[in-house]
């Protein structure tokens, strides 16, 4: 699936080094080839007040489009995040 620039996507894998979890919502900011992985995207992730948390390059397989079954949620960036990574 090709994602258009500046559309929202949902992360499909944990990225603990960037502080990101499955289900985090990001915005596609660039399309390019990821070496050895094919089509990929640079995705920017924000906190709830609009500050950039991370910009990561990901293969298309690490993303999905939002659906009507998805609901926004909030998780603080503290020791709870470590527990989220341990459970998945």
C-alpha cells in the first residue's frame, strides 16, 4: 500500500530505542526506498501538544492505515513505557 505524504499511519512494531510502541500514530513525511527492504517511509511522531518525539525511517510493512475500529489513547513517557515493551 502506498501512503500519501502527510497522512496518518499506525506503527505495527515496538521501537524502544525511539520510545515508540505498537499503535502509536505518526505522519508520513517522506517516501523512499529502504535499503534491502523495498518501499519505505520517514514517519514523524508527535506528543499530544505537537512536539516531535521521533522521526524514523520504516519499511512499509511496519505501518498500517487507521480504521474506524481504532481509538485514540494516551500513555505517559515514563517507566510505564518500559512495561509496555516487556508485555509485547
